[in-house]
C-alpha cells in the first residue's frame, strides 16, 4: 500500500503537470483538492484518465469521484479494491 | 440606425429552413436520435445529425468550393439565405462573417500531416465562400467557443451600425466529429439520453450539428413584420476556463450591458440551456441577478442539441421566427425543473403577443453573450 | 525605439505593448529578455516565467498558446493599476491565423488512446483569452478573430467601436499564435479609451504597423 501511494504521487505529478512539486511535498492524508495542490475540476477528470490508463479502472460518475479523490490514502484504497 | 434580420436559413436535423424547423419544433418533434456509428464513438450516444443524403441531393450539380460536410453546410446555408435576400453579396458594402468552433476538424490527420492543409484554417474557409460570391472584402471569422454564433451577429450589427458596412452575411456552422464527441465524453458532459435542459434529472448535453445564416442589413426589409437586432454584449466570468461561474458573473454582465437603457421586460428568453448540471444552474443564477427570473425562458437544445459555433445563429433565427408568429416554444425534454434559482421555463408552447426576446450563450473560456431582438410591424 | 509620439487625450492610446517570439521578449520595443541559448518553446516560456517572478501553478497546465499569451499579458499588466477601471470595463480582443490547431493536433493524437480532457479544453482559440481574464480579472467584452495575418486596420476599427458604443474603457488587444510548425508570436497592447499618464503612442493603424514589426 505504501509503495502504491508513493507511485501514485509520482504519477499524479506527471499527469497533472504539477511543476516544482515533489512526492515529498504531498502528504498521503492531505486533501488533494481545494488549497494545497490547487487542483480543479479538469484535474479531477485527468485523475479519471490516469486510473483508466494505469490501473484499468473506469469511473463514469463524477459524484463517486469526489469521495475517491479526497486524498492519496482514499485513492490508493480504491485502487487496491478495484484494480484488475 | 436600426439593423434588421433581412434574410435567413438554418440547416439542422429537423430541416433545411427556418420554417421547416419551426414547424417540427412547434409540433414537439426532436431531431435527437441514438447513434451507433463507430466513426464517431465506440458506444451509442444521442446526437442531432443533419441528413447527409438530403444535403448531397440539395447540392447536386454545384461545383463546391469545399466538399467536406462543413463546406457543404456553409455553402448551402449561405445560398439558401441569399435566395430570399435583396442584398447583393458582391457589393463592397457587404461583409461575410463566419462563426465556427472547429470548422473542418474532421479532416485532421496524424501529427506532421496537417501543416500544409489549408482547409483546416478557419479564415481559409471564410475566404472561399466570400470569393465564391465575388465579395471584395476580407471575410471575418469569429471563433469564440459556444458564443461564436451570437458574437458574430453582434459584431456584424456593430460594424453596420458604425457605418463600416451596410450588410453582413453571417454564417455559422459546426459538424459532429469524433474529435468533438470524444472531447465532451472525456469531460463526462454528454447526456445518456436526449438532453433535458433545466430538468432536475439532467445529466449532460447532447451534441448537434448544423448551420445557420442570417443577412443583417441597415435597409428595412420589404415585408410587414421585421425583426431588429437591437443590441448585444459579451463578458467574461474571469473564473474558470471550463467550469461555469457559480455566481453567473459573465452572463449577468452581458445581460446588463445588452439591455442597458431598455425599460420594458423582454417577451421571452432563448437561453443557452445545455443541460449540464452546472451550466443550467449558472444561468438560473445570472437570470435571477438580472431580474429576469420571471420571464419565460426556453432552451432549444432538446430539439436540435448543442450546435456549438452555429448555435447562436440557429437559435436566434428560431427565436425571431417565434417572435413573428407570436409564440414561444416549450422546453423540449423538461419535466421537473431543478435549478438553484427557480426560472419560468414553460413545458407547453405559449401563444401570446411577443414584441422582444433575448438570446444568451455561454462557453468554455468563461465567455458569455446576450442580445436583444425586437419586432416591428 | 519608435519616435516620440504626441498622444491626444481624447483618442484611444497605447499605454504599453509587449512582443514575444523565439528570439526575445520586448517591452515597448526594447529588449527585456533575449533567448540567447536558443531555448525551445517550453524552456523559453519557463525562463520568462522565472525571470518575471511569476508564481501561478496553473501556468504549467496550460497549452503552448495559453502559456505564450499568459506571459505576454503578465508582462503587459504587471505595473498596471488594477483598480482604475471596473473589471467589466476591461475587454480582450485577440486574433491569430491558426486558431488552436497546434493543440488540436496534440489532442487528435490522444483520441485513439485515452482522450485527455486537460488537452481538449485548450482546443479553442479563445481559451488563452479566458486564462488572461481569470488572472487579471477582466470581465468585459471578449472576442477572438481568426485572420490570415494580423489585420491591424480591422483591430483598430473594432476596438474603436467598443470604446465608442460599449462600456469598454480599456482593452487588451493583439495577436497570440503557436502554429502547426511550432512557430510562435505574441503581440499584445494595453489600449485605453481616454489616455493615460504613461503613453507609447496613439492607437492608430500607422503606429501599430510600426510597433508590430519591431
């Protein structure tokens, strides 16, 4: 799980073009949206693309995304449960 | 100096003229169908498409400046509009204006093979049509997301009012392509069934294709009922490039500026009404802020989908047709209104005297536009 | 440097102008930054970003055309007093020849894999105007024109209409383009309706022809 979380941080930084942010800057339990990383609705859509591309997981309901994308912790837990 | 709608044409899934479209819409017919075409999408999706066989039949015998679907739509729509017009398209006092978001994007190929393809250039498409008609003035192209059509009409009205030209032939067109469909799918903004503007269960927009042409002129058309494009304005939300403003800021400003100095309430509002959850809520907030929540408002997207760069022209011309006939079309697809602020959104056609209507549009990039039309008898 | 112009207080004036191309960034015709190492587009934009002490994380998510317009507008408005006009009195009118074709091609390449929403959103030419409006709180008139080449006559004419018939008192106007061959050029002017204490010249076709070529 910890390994997955670290990998996710690297993938997020690349997928979302988070310039000048390193994996160490992201706390696994911190909220991804709102202040912190400054992510917005387009980033949420890009995380959906990332899940499909890297983990074969399809999310078609944005409301569901809201809970899953709360933090690296929730994202990693969801991937662990649903990955193929 | 008033600027009038001198002549017009629209081409949509519902027909190849304003009259044909009005008749179908008046009878409550929608042109949206489920489409199962892998060239457009891997999964079936609802969409409003122009009848390509009919388009080809209408154009047989012509040597077209551009034989793509986009080229055909532009050509036929302009031709039909000019048929009923007394404006000379080759007159140096006439200007051509094209509005589109993606033009010939379906001709795009892989990286490296596009740079030499002039058909992908929007100005080139506009130049082709004005040259065909022997017009001596450089054509103008407005490409400003989903407000392009309305903005092109506003720009034309301004140029005529300012004395730069006496007439403007304004054509808007967009074609449903895989490029556009996949993009809206990636935004999760396409509806699963025909779109339901302003409905509590709305789940996204339905795409449409088509063309609309209006000839604007400072010469009053020789008929009993004429429609004037009184005023228009655009404004930006300055909030987000894709998400509608939570305060309806840009649309509110556009409405305020377009209606400045107008004392009477508009008869009805032809709203943007894409049927995405956030857009329709945004409109309800902006219309409420502008003091227009009580005015009957409709969206035509349930009839013909979202025709993107053509929408502003097509929907303005439908609105003008309704004004002439003293009627307002219902909100096709709406059953139970569900908006942040309640609006007056009829679910049956209204038959009553109307003197004016307001057309609004909003789009990516935070842009918004509004225009006021008035009937003279 | 252009000759000194006497600017009328009653006609629109150019407060400042900025040009960016692969060689340099120029402000009012004078070099601000040279691309001496011949850095590629992305690298040069980053250099400008840092040289101008911009801090805006969203910058790195923009497509090339938006990055280009964004840095040009940032330099143009860096010293401008935001509060002199209401947001809705500030317009933006831009033009280019290639629309968003550079990013369209990039998006097209992604369709057969997994289409990227973050690329798709930039497949409209006016998104760069939106980015500039967001950062500088411009809420006025918005139009993006597509032209074979920068039509200065038309731009002057259209802006004069905005100044004389709408609430517009200030306009960011010009050309922003990254074409299919990755050539790029931004030329932005800060135009004011009633004059300004700091003036480069009158908002006239002749003057703009001179400064656009510099």
